[in-house]
């Protein structure tokens, strides 16, 4: 078999960002305000700080106005809720992104549920998720990472009717919503988790395999059906003394093994990550359009 073709998420995301920049420029030319994204960062988690910074940089590149709000890790539930309410009421804010995870002691579900559904650009509001799960209902916004996964999948497999799809991981952020999106595309979907029996055999049945479990290089070459589309959502640090930083980033998929079996494969980094941010920008632009009505 030929080695897998690499699904270049960075290149695909760049095309999407260029389109968004053109549409934002058109809004401004029509005298409409730039879309506004507010980020809420609670605590000092280093990874969360990096993610929020990258989102602000991406906004700047396409002409979206970004506003950052930071609260200490000691912030109370009420303080976080009050901030979300102020942002809900601010007409300059089209989208609200509360960076997850929140510090322990804060009720994540209550915070996400407090975001106005019209500003839920992360797509995690229970009404948006509920609509995603129901036939004939359309969410205002789809969660960004699952949406990015679907764009990558459909770029090489536009017809998913009857395809066997396996989602490894059942998180609220990626696993469950990407499974719902695959069902909407008429795939037959299996969701795997820590209690799944014969996990390797189940994964090997997949025409499309989405790995979102958070375990470094868990999916090996013999877990993959020849020719399958493999989407690696994981991003894990592994120690590597040969690297200047002392570590390297790897996905949930053993890249060197799987690339010899799969038909298409996303790299880490440079695969799903850039697409997640591109979908966030797309959702923020959509939120601005909704506010025009």
C-alpha cells in the first residue's frame, strides 16, 4: 500500500481564514461593526493561556475584534456568572468563549448554560447540543473541534452515507458532538470508551476513525483498516531529550505506524488544531450576522 495522504489542517484553515477576512472586510465596507469575540480565562493554566493567546492572534489576522477577560483561580461562581451576564448584555460582543477547563470548584455546566445561545460560539450551550442531537433541528453553532474534524473528513470523503465511523472517546467537547455530526451525515457510528470490549477490532472496522481520547500514540498501525480516514484530535507531550524543550508533541495516533496503513491521516501538530480556531472565527462571524437581523 501507498503511505497515507496527509490531511493538512493548517493549509485548509488558512483558506477558511482568508475567506473570513474577505467577509469581515465586506462588513466594514457596508458600515457594519467588526465581529467581536470575548474570551474568559479563569486561573493561570499555562496551556489555557497559550490557547487564548492564539485565538486572539487569529482574530486580529482576520479583522475580528477580540476582548480578553481574566479572573483569578480564586474567583467565585458568582463572579464568573456576573462576567458572563455583562458580556451577554454587551452589544459589541457577538461571541463569548469561556476557556475550559475551569478551576476546580466552579460549575462548568452552569457557566456554559449562562452564555446567551446567540453568543455561544463554542457550541457548548445545552440547547445547541440538544438541537445537534435531534433530527430536523439545527443548532445555531456547532462545537469548533468537531466541526473542523468534519470539514477535514468531508474534504476526502464527501459521501458518508453508510460509512462505518468509530469515535474513540466520549467527551462533551469532542467525542459526543463529532459522533452526532457523523450520524447527521448518515454514517453508522460506534462510540468507544474505556469499557469497550475488543477495542482494537472495533477500531479496525472503521472507514473513518476519530481518535479523541487524550492518550499518547494509543492507536497503533494494526488498529486501523487499510485505506481508512484517520483524524487525530489528541495533543500530548512526551519526554524527548533530543528536543530543545525536552519534549515533543504527539497525537493519540502512532503516526509513523498508522501512515503506512491509513488512506488519509491528520498530523499533530498541524491537523485538527488550526481547524478548531478557523471554525471559532467562522462561528464568530455567523454570530455577528445573526445580530444584524
